[in-house]
């Protein structure tokens, strides 16, 4: 496993595209200034030793070296030894709606992107809880089994899209049933220290059109599972784009534009059945903070986790590569060599 001791330094990598743009404008300005005195066709005659390729190559080598040095300054480290540690936390399964209606733009940029943003905020507030990720539409599928690897969760979360589930629709019942089966056997053990260390968070617009979600929530509650719901969208609803960013909207079989509305009533009922909490997602994070407070108040269970105990510094490799590239850049002359040009190597 690789980590960075000073990961905030990686933000300086944003300077690289700025330097590329400045170099492009500098080259453009140089050509413009030359055209004031002569045509570009005469450049090879007037400046025979001038080499745009060499300048570009030297700049590219310098730029790559600059980026590698920034990575080195961030303190790359590689895990070298694993050990088992005891942690305490809850188990939380997140069920994310990826049906086409999640592309609706009644909250910006759209419902799905808002959901992913909310989930990332939740992951930032979690410490020792174990999490799992389910995506659902007409069917439900496990994306990440229960784990304490938040980095993997963020990685998968960034790839989530409405293309992940072929069967469209919104089956909240399927999501609840799969989530209920996703917890570790230890957490469901009757001899466990707590009966309320497991929770499901459903993030959806709530337009359930398949299965009995209320009955599925009751069965989950009987197992001691708490279900929280996060609603996305507005009760008035908006049309659903055909695809992300499209100005064409989905239509039903009669040719009418489909309007997707947030079903808050259904989501509140699902949460109430298991003594859960409902919140509508949006720009205001107050509701999300309340939900995180509810999760932090949950009972926790002790579990064994394998973590890296020691890390070895690897910055020297990056510095070595950067210095090697800078040496090459230094040895490349900016202009053509008059002495080498006398040799007709390819004539």
C-alpha cells in the first residue's frame, strides 16, 4: 500500500497545466513577433540553428521532472509490515440508486452526483466503522462487500453511473433485502455485545415501482437492522434527460415526457419502520450532519482489522528519476549543433 505523508503538496500538480498553457502562448507570441519581420518560410534560412523540437523536448523533460519532484516532496511511503489490531465500530451498508431517474437535474448538477458528493462527505466523517456498497435500479448488486478500506470505497464510488444496472426501475425492496444479507455473520450473532450495530443507508429519489419495500424494511428491523433514507430531488419533479447533459428528455410509451418526483412519504415510512432517520439531500448539509450524528450514536462491535504497521520512505526513487531527466534536459542543446550538421549521416 502506498500513502503520502504530506498529501496536500500534491495540489501543486495543478500548476503543470498552467505552465503548459503559458509555454503554448510563449511559442505563439514568438512566432507572431517573427512574422513582423519575415515570413515563416524564411525562418530556416535566417535562423538555421533554431530548433522548435529541441525547445519542446527540453520543456517536456523539465515539466515531467517538476511533477515528479512534487510527488517526492509529498513523501510517498510504502507499507512494509502488516499486523492485526482490534477496532470498534458499526457496520453500515450503503444502497445507492442508479436508475435513470437519478440523472434528473432538480438538484445540481444532478441527483446521482449529489448522492456521490454526500457519500464522500460521510466517508470523511467515518473512522472505524465498516462499510459496504450496493447499487440498485430494477435489481440490486453488491459493489463492495463489508470492509474498513475507505480508499477502495471512494474509488468505486467515483465510477458509479446509471449504466451499471441493465434492468431499469427502482426496486427498493431488492436493495433492502440484499443489504440485509450483506452484513458479516459476527455482527448478526445473538451473542454479540449489541443488537443495534448494523445500519442500511438508502440513497434514492424514492420512486419505488417494484416489490414491497415496507415489508422488506419490517423484516430487516426484526433482525435489528436500522434503515436510514436519504431523499434526492424535489416533490414537484423534473423531466429525466436521455443521457447526462442531454436536452432531450425521456418519454413514456405514449410519447409523454416522464417527470420524476421525490417520494418523501415512502422514504419516511421505510425509515420509521426500523426507527431510522430520513433526510432530504441538497446544498444544505444540516440534515446530513444529523444523520451522521445518529450513526455515531449507534452501538459498536469489536472486530479485528489488518493494517500496515510500518511504512518505508520511497521519495528517493522519485528524486533520482527527476534528477536523471534534468540531466538529459541539460545535455540537450537548445539549438542545432553547427559541428554536427556538417556530418551527412542520412544522405
